[in-house]
C-alpha cells in the first residue's frame, strides 16, 4: 500500500519532468489532478527549455521553471554559463521551501536534484530516497499517462486520469490563421501531415507522403497542412527535415496543402490546433495532437505501442510486423484515415 502524504503538510508541490515532449504531455493529467485535489496550493513544474512550451497557458500551474540541457546549448552558450544558469534555477527552487518534489519519469536520474533543491519529502516511482520520502510502486504494462498518474496515489488521488492538455498561444493562432486562410479556402476538412520522426524505424518515406497527399487532394473539400521538425538534417542539436519539406512542397505545388514552418514548439501546437485529423509517426507531435483532441492515424515502428499510443482521442495505430514503418503502404494509411471518418468505427 502506498503511503499518503499528510494533508496539513501540503502548500508547495513541484512536479519534475525533464524528458521529451511526449513525456511531458503525458504528465499533464497528473498536474491537473493535483490542482483539483489542492486548489489553494502552489504547484510548479521543472522542465527543460525544449519541452517547456507544452505547459504554456496551463492554469493548473503557478509557475514553470526551465533549464537548458547541455546538448541543447545555443551557439555562444558556454558550458560554464549553462551550468551557472542551471544553478540559479536550483537556488530559486530551494528558496521556495518545497513541501513535496514529485519526480515524474525516471526517478533514478534525479537524486542529485532532490538533494540540491532540499524539499521536505520526495514522491517518486521508486523506493524512498530518505525516511520522509514516499516511494510509489511502478504501474507496469500500462500507458505512460497511467504510469505517471500512479504517483497521484501518494496524495490519496484515485480514479481514471483526466485527458492530457496543451493550450495554443492566442497570438500565434491568430497569426497562423491569417496565413493559412489565404492559402486554402472552402475546405470542410483539414488534415495535418507531420513527416518527421526521431527514430529511423518510424520514418515513412517522403515519396509515400507525396502519394498520400495527392490522393487526399482528389477528395472534395479536403485541405492539408504540412508539418516537420525544423532545422537541417545535419544539425547536431536538433536534426530537422527542412530539406525534405522543401522538396515535398515543390512536388505538391498546386495542391491544397500549406507548409507550416514551426521554428519552435509553440508554433507546432498552434498549427496542429487547426487540424481536423492528423497523420504522423509516434513522437512528440502525436502526443500534442492528442492533447488538442485531434483524431490521429499514427505509424509505429520499433516503439512500445501499448505504452505510447495516443491517449484520450480516436486513433488508428499502424505497426507492421517488421517494426519498420517503411513497410506500410499508402493505401493502408489512407484506409486508416477513412476509418476515422466512419461513425460506425467510433
């Protein structure tokens, strides 16, 4: 049985999630539940600069703290400067006199952080780090949302996790709406197509994206938005698909498809908010689309579909026996999109 925190001891809670975009999206149900349980408490989050936009506009949080990972340093950002900025974040958190530090994700990577921040107690999916800490038994064989939400048991919170949430920035939405509306008019259905994937086994060939877009363009009232990871493929910090997107855009010239450059994560969240359906591989964009309530056709390669499938929305998951999405045909993806539109499949 999981020990439960003392009600009278809760006034300041910090949730830590320093992994990838999808991991943080899958942590928002835990944050929402903590806010409902403790409406008057100060609840903060510690994340990294890469995934921080996931929490933009999240009213369940009083404050978001972010630091830059060493591998994400910008040009001119020295190692010493990076470490000094990180120390500043830790020092500020220490001044907050935290009651509970909630380590979402791999707690084994955060014992040093727990010592430096000096909370009164730590909640983690592992054995207690100190006598006052609370170790929550890991929820095995479940979705990442459920695994992370399992930490709520330490706060006497049960039931099903709420849906993940992200909130597009109003100004970004307004700017993108003007540009998109000027390019496609009269569409009754807008399909988002995201062509990038971090894992090689989840990269669908660009020529098949082109064939799929051509087939969709022949359907009356269908328009498309094209998304990709920004940057050059050779960028050591954030390899991107600018070159592929440029080539695909040229090949699809004349079709009702609008390329939507997303130089930062906030732009991607805003762009996805315009879509009625999304086609993508497993990854951060898929989880963002799910948190926006978008039905999804998702392609899974060498990835744990049971743990990482879209949460809380209708989806069609395609994972070939080879665990390589290059073995998925255009017709399979198109048929999956059709099933999303079929009310009898709901």
